C-alpha cells in the first residue's frame, strides 16, 4: 500500500511513524512533510492547502490511501477532489468538516440532534453580543466561529475582558475571516478531555482519550496555544464516560451527519467537558488532535494502516480491533520563543540524537527545517514533540523530560508541568 500523508507537523510525523511500521505499507509520501517524515518516506513540496495540486500528486503517484492531517486541508476540500478521482481518503468532505470549520454549525447541529453541549448564542454584531453578555454571569466563553489554529477561544473572567475579546475578534479581526462570527457559550465547570473515534460514514469505533495543556506556561497560565503537551490515558475518562460519549455524542453525530447528506469519514475528535452534570461536548475536530495524536500513536499496538483504509472505504466493520499499550504516554511540546503570537524562526537545534537515544522515547518534528549543510533549525511555532512511555505516568513524565534536557536549543521553551492534573 502506498500512502500519502498531507501535512507538515508533529501529528503527521507521528502518523507516518506509525504507518511505516505496517507490513502492508510499501511507501510513504508526505506533502509537504518535514525533516522527520523525510527519514521514513519521501517529501514533496506541495502546500497542505493546495487541494488541486495534492489531488494531482495522489493521482500521479498512484496513491492507495491519502491520510489528511491538518484542518486547513479539510477546509480546502481535498477529500471531495479525491472522491472524484476514486482515491481512498481518510478524512471528511468539505461539508462534513463543517463540524470543525464552523463552531456555529456544530452548535446548531447539536441542537438538532440532541447532543449534550453548552448553551450558546451566535453573533456577527458586537453591540448585540455585548448586550447578551450583560444577561450572563462570568466567566464568559467566546469563540471565533472559524479555524484559528486552536487559538480562537477566549475564557474571560470579567465583563471587561469579554467586551475586549468581542472587539478583538469582530472589529479588529484578530483571527481574520475566522472571526466574522462569534459563539458565546455557557462556561462549563469540570475537566476537559479529548476523545477520539474512527468513523466510516456509518458507524464509529473508539480510538482512545487524552488530556492536553492549552495554555503556554506552567500552571495553565498565559495565552491559549495549539497545545503544549498531552498524556494518555487520563483518569477523568472512565469506562462510564467512554460509554456515554459513544452513545450520546459520537454515534448520534455519525448518524446525524449521514442523515444530513454529509457522512463523516476519518477521525472525529470530541473535546468533552466531564462536568458534574455529566459529559458535555465543547467542540468537534474532524482530524487527529495535536499533540494528542503523538501520544495515542505511541500507545497504539495495532496496525493502523488497515483501520484507516477500512474507514476510508466505508467498511470499518471489517477492520481489525484496536489494541493499546496499557502503559501511559506523555508528550512535551518544545515551542519557539514568542509562540503563540510571534514565534522566532531560524534558531539552531542540537542534541536530537542524544535525546532520541533514550529508551521508550520518540521525537516528532513539528516545525523544523534542515539546511543543506545538515543544520536543523526552528521553522514554526511548535517545533518538536518529545513523546515517552513508562510503567506509570510519573515514569513516563520523567523520561520525557530527561529527553527534553538532552536537546540543546536556547531558542525554545516548554512547560515543565505536563501531566500535573493526573498526578494531583
């Protein structure tokens, strides 16, 4: 099987690393890829948002399965173009991807299909949005409607902060066209977790759960990011939570999307608040999370390739059962100084070989480039993902940070408290 992986981040490197272990996979092509993916396959310089060029690449290379990593590729409609060419794609159509690309669509969908979620209102007018805030009590949850690279959510502790967030998004266009509308949600107390299911348009199979750390700095301080680390499994996601999520969130969503003419194929990632009132959906993503994917791939024992192919072909019932390493896995994200606002690019990274030499550790490239002279440099916001397993969570955390300490990169920073929720 020849597989094309679309994307250039740590999630895509982790997927390539796992798929390369399959005896069914003969070759991996990545577009545009990164230095980590280049070690396990061949990288082609095609942008992840160029659906026309990506579809042409898949046809030219006689690709058997395309695996879409980033949300921007889904929004560009690559799955639709591949369907027209008869090429199997693990990733949803542009219409089905609205579950991620429009928070307003998802909230309305949840209302139509009785999927438990926070109360909400949608606004494109700042005056009306602020008037609505006046009827609510803080804290306030304000979200840009469209894709904002995981940074489009503001949790405002005061009314003044909430008004500023509304102005930043609707007036000043902090998130560009993603902020043409906003969703104001009820604040849900509890612990947030990331739950994943593989879908084939008809049904869903649970893929695992993780918890990530969105804030930039220790103690959950600083701005929201795409994710500074993750761990799996998580104590908050019990068997009862999984059963509830499958019955009330995942399966109703798959059935509802099929009924509305947009079957969901690929990964359905549910951000769920495990609250005193029971699990409630915060948001959907229609692709693997990042850095949750790295953590899950590190724990996955099963051959991933036949599962993704079966889902892409609408035949998930024939896929082999998924099995996981019972040992915990932890991912620590190393980001460039200035992330998430203005990350500094070009700084030299050393010590990767020493960091990778430790047992039970994998390092996934997320935002790197390799110069012609072999020097590795930062080329993004989140730059490296250090993922480790251990006999128990504390052991996995210690091994991950031992590997982090071996990396010589003055231009980067990381959180030192990944996994604190589970340890406490």
